[in-house]
C-alpha cells in the first residue's frame, strides 16, 4: 500500500509529465515550419562567473537556437564579460548584496530588476540562486513578464539542519520565495526532496508545475575520464569552506585514517566563506595544514588537474544541497564518490557501484568508508568506471539543458528526443 507521501510524489510525477507535454505541444503549435520564433531571454544570477561556469552551455545553446540573450549579475568580471560577448551575449550589471540582509539593499535590487525588465521587455526570464529568484520573480510580475522560470539549485542554509533554531527566518524566506515563484510557469528543481520541502513550507502549491532535472549537468567532454594517479591513496574534498559542507568531518576522518593508513593523503580545495555564518575560520584551516592533516589548495577555475591527483572524491555535506556540481565533476572524471545520505548528495550515487553513502555529521562512518578503499584498492578503478558511466548516461550537460530548453519552449521537440536536440544545438554552438 502506498504511503500518502509516495502517492503524492507519484501524482506529482504524472502531473509534471502531462504539464511538460502541454508546454511542448504549445511550443510546437506556435512554431512556424518547425522553427521556434526568436525570443529575448534575460538571465539573472548572483555572480558573473557562474554564468560561464554553471550556465555557459545553456546560454550557448540558447544563442545557437537563434535567441537574444541578456545575462545579468551584480559584478562584471572582465574575463566573464569578454567571454559572454564572444558568445553573442549582452551583459548587464544588476547591483545586489549577495549575502547581506539589509532590507533597503534588497529593495534596491528589486527596483533595479524592475527597471531592467521594463526596459528590455524579455519574452522569457530565467533566474537562479535565492535573491535573483525571489526579487526577479516579484519584478517579473510587476513588469508584466509572463514566462518566468526559476532554477532552484538548492534551498540553502536557511532550510538546513544548521538553521533549525531560526524558524522565524525560515518562515520569512519561505514567504519571500513564495512571492517570487508564485507565477512561475515552471519551477526547476534538482531533487524530489526540494519539492517536498517547498510544499511543506508553503513556497509552492500542490498543483504548481515543478520539473526535476539532473542538476546543472556536467560537460563530460571537458571533464574527461582521467587515469588514477600513482602514489599514496589520496582523498579530495572541494567546495565552499563551510561547517555544514562537512569540512570538520573530513578533517576528523583524515585524523583517524592517518593512524591506520599513515601514508594516505587528504586534499582540501575551496573558497573561504568569511561572510557566511558557518564559514571555516582561516586560523582553523592553517592549524590543520600545520598539523599535516590536510593539503590546503587555493581556489582555482580549473579543477581537473586537482581531480587527477586524487583517487576518491569526498563531500560529507549536510548543507541543503540541490545536486552538487563537484560530485558530477568527480563522477565524470572517473572518481568514486563518498558523500552523505542527504537530499541532493545521494541522488547520483549507487552505493557500492559508483560510490558510498554515509550518515551526515558522522566522521567515524566517513573514516570507515575511506578505510574500505585502502583495504580494497581494486574497488577504486571499478567504481571509477561506473562513476564515469553514470555521468555520461544521466548527467551530461547537453541532456540536462535540452530538458530545460524544451520545457521553456525555446527549442522544437526533436523526433529522436532530448538527445537529438542536444546534439544539434551543440553542433551549432561549436
């Protein structure tokens, strides 16, 4: 007998499939001779680098499909702006306090978004990360923009266990989210847990169109399968250096493993989060490095060489993830993954096949999982092969982006399915 939660999820999947089909039929009906009319698309982000790093393939496919794209962020990094220009994309600076809670600063963000949308009058608005989704969605309603598509890449700190004692803040953010996505044509999520969380917190209504996609995808031709390195068994963790990403658990597991496997190595790569309430202090990082527990690596724009130095990727996060891009990059590189049995993290992992799942906040369990690779090193290569297969089969960026573009009505439905669209658009963008 189905539980109410399972029954609701199955109903959602059926409704979502029907609604997606309706969107595609509408797009096909409105198209002339199988071609989608050129549209103007505005994309709102909270960091310019993410436009290239996380949404670059999607943007290029939009341009290849013949659409005009305007990309927005609060910072205008010169290299990013130049890259976008090469792609034929217009860049606009949209001021924003990324991590601040200043009400007046957020009102200015809303005002700037409204001015932008009133001036550009886009056919489609796409937004990702918290503030662009909230204030972009509200501004879209104010400006009369009907086609708004938020990409919920994760609910973030407020909905994590770290913020359990801040229920008033959670209620406030939930109301803001609800105001932002209330008129969205479709809300994209990276895992089913996020949809249930949004329902429980009143962010969305049961009948609202929500589509789950396999994260932001990974460019499997860029993150190629790499041979395993020579030398001692090496574990790599990379991500934002925050407590709820599991940094302390990684360090404690390293401490335990060094006792039984003294030659093992542990690399930690990440961006300091000094403004985040769970950010790791610089003196703690320096102390761990001085103790010889970790090799601390500076943030880099190309993590492939670092992935090549590791045998196993580790992400012991208990943050409210969507679907971590770092996990997908590791899988695509042919690295088995140890991560937590948490929403988002567990999605791409088949335990014992391409990685291992451990309970959150449990450094002992994490250490045991890591030791298992030291005891059975032959598993690393076999699980690495399976990891690469998972990335190519399910999480390839072209597949993910074709799902997004079709649901947004920005490409025609190819008779061979989403792979056909992806292949055509990739060839056009090359």
